[in-house]
């Protein structure tokens, strides 16, 4: 159902000149709404989720156009990975929310309390949440946390990324039209606006982006003892075992690495494999890329662009980090970097020093699983660890001898689409998690209630 609520002055998107005083007034207004109790009933929460769903299904054209303007996303990618994935999250939440919110009885130790004593735990909304989003999936990464915040009964301030300005402007225009604008606000802008917001006392801050800013967010939140969720990035390795089907592996690697021109937080970052499998992958990957984007990916409607010149220049400088197997070409005026595979990459090559976050796939060789595990464990705990293997011992060893936000065998990125799985990092790749019932836990206080009879 859509709302006919007019966009009020206080709910209007904020641009230049948004000060800490403006932020304080905004948070005060949302907190006043929260204190009335309006956001607590299940009916209000479900209503907001249904309206958000309507926002997505009724504005598909505009959303796809904004994503195309920002990132040259194809309509198929916009439908599947932005609109469809967010609608799926909402539907899962609408289906299970009542159950997730049910108080959970806890056993009372026998003989230590009077007869009739009961204990339970139950989720309680926190208050006003701040969601700061990144640019690479600017619809999903803004709205999926907002789904969690609203489903948990909170008011929320949503701050889209300034690096995807068309989508940011669209979200700022649409959200107040569909949602309860006394409880939900969008603040557009970059560092000054986010800094003004972070000076306020929120009840939870949910940040998606890089670790350097993650530290700024956490420091600001610490001033108010506000809990944070940090959805960060890092280099997600792919181990390809000798026994893996190379054609299947190459096809799935190409599809998941080069979606959104590699600008995916859980994109496969680099491949670790033995020399024979490396040669086989070198032979199979160009064909797999060709099947996705044709002979000239620059003219393919399905292939995206780098978000801005700064990231383009950063990526272009990484293209000499190894022997080019395929790709390697670029066009700054078009912010185009070809899907690129590099072989014979050394562990200290420039492309291995930071998260790539672009369409460059280095292949590094190791003797086998032992060396791969050592290589992974010598580096930051990744957001995702991927493996292609037919061997149960390999699976077991990767599960027990490494740590990462997620461990995924056989189909990179796809763990995001399993709504019962928590999504989040560990160590430098993040803290906390969300999606489905995990979002409810993130945006709630889990309260203990003990009830002892007065007899
Ligand atoms: P970005 O530049 O959009 O920044 C993210 C947010 O931080 C924006 O809203 C921005 O306004 C804000 N910000 C920037 N500088 C700030 C400052 N000094 N103070 C306060 N706020 C500030 O996005 P990005 O950081 O370039 O995103 C890319 C990174 O994010 C990659 O490392 C990627 O892996 C990671 N990422 C993680 C996830 C995840 O779910 N774990 C998803 C997407 C991206």
C-alpha cells in the first residue's frame, strides 16, 4: 500500500549546510516519535515493510535508471541484485517477523525459585538507528538494514552514499513518500553531513563501507556508548582444488567476479591454486568471460563501469601486477576497465596489497591446500572465503583451520541469498551481522525478564 503523506519540510532530503544542530533536531524529532510507542506494534512494522516493498515494485524503472546513471548497472542486475534481493528480504521478514518477536521461555533452575516462577527473553526496540550506506549496491545496502531497523521497531535515519548520487537522490525522494516520515528520514551528503550525524546519540549505528571510515564511525559511536555494526570489506580468496571441475569453476568465477564490474564486497578477490589448475583456469576463463559479455565487453549492456575517476585510476595502476591472460584494456573517458585475469602474480604485487574492488582477477600458485591455508591465515580475516573442491577433507580443513565472515563452497556471493544465514565479517572485515532474523537481533535489545510470584 502506498501512502499519500506529503513530503514535509522536516523530512526533506538534506544537502549542503546540514549541521550538527540540524542533525540534533532531526534525531530529537525521530526520538519523540519513538517515545510515543508508535513504532512498537507489529502492525506498524509490517505496514512499513509493505510500503517499502511497494516503493521497490512501483518504481522499478526509476530505480534501474538511477543505478544505470551511477554505475551503468544493467536492468537484469538492478532487478536481481538490488530490487529483487531487497524484496526477498522484506518478504522473508514479513513471513517470519511475528515468530521472531515471540518471547522465548527460559528454564528456571529447579528448587531455587518459588513455585510459579517464569523466565523469558524478548526482543525490545532500541530507539533511533543510523544506517550509513556504501555506493556499490546503493539500493540493497541502504534498504536491507532499514528493513531490519523498522522490523525491530525502531525509528531510523538513512544516509545513502554520495558516490552514487542519482540513487541517493531517488531514495531521498521516495522514502518519505512511502514511509512514516515521523519515524524515517533520509539525509543525503558526504563527510560533513555524516560527521554531523555521528555527533548525535543514536541507539545503534550500522555502517557499510571501508575499514578506515569504519574506525571513524566506531570512535564517534564510542562517545555515546552506541553499539555499532560494521559491514566492511577486504580480500576474499578463492581456493581451487586439483579435483575441481575447471569449466564450472571458471564460469562461476567469471559470473561472480565481474558482476557490477567487480565492485562487490564479497566478490572473489584472488585465486589460489596449484600450477596445473592455474594453467587450466587460464585456458577456461577467457571463454567464460566471452560467454557473459561477448568479444567486446565495453559494448555489452551487461557490463558495468567503475564508479568514479579516483577508483578508475587506482584500478588502472593494478593492471601490470602480473601476466595478462585476458583483458587489461581500459578507457578513462568511459570509466571502463575490461574484465581482466592476471597470472604469475606474486604475493607482494600491487594488486595483492589492498582489496581490489574492481574487475581484476589475479591467480597465484601454491603447492596445495597446506600452503593455501597458511597464505590465508597470514592475512586479514576475509569477508568471504571461497573454495571449489570435490574433497570432503578439504572442506573440513578449510572450515576448521581458517576464519572468515562466510565460507562458501562452489558458488561465490550466493550465501547472501540464503536469508537464514547471518551476513557480516570478522576482525578487519567487520563486526556484527544482519539479514533476516539476524537483523532483528542486531537492531534490538535482547531483554531478560524474570517473574517471581510474591508468595
Ligand atoms: P563509500 O565511499 O560510499 O563510503 C561509505 C559511507 O561512508 C558513505 O555513506 C560515506 O558518506 C561515508 N563516509 C565516507 N567518509 C566518511 C568520513 N570521513 N566520516 C564519516 N562517514 C564517511 O564506500 P566505500 O567505503 O568506498 O565502500 C567500499 C568498501 O566497502 C569496500 O571495502 C567494500 O568491500 C566495502 N563494502 C562492504 C559491504 C558489506 O556488506 N560488508 C558492502 C559494500 C561495500
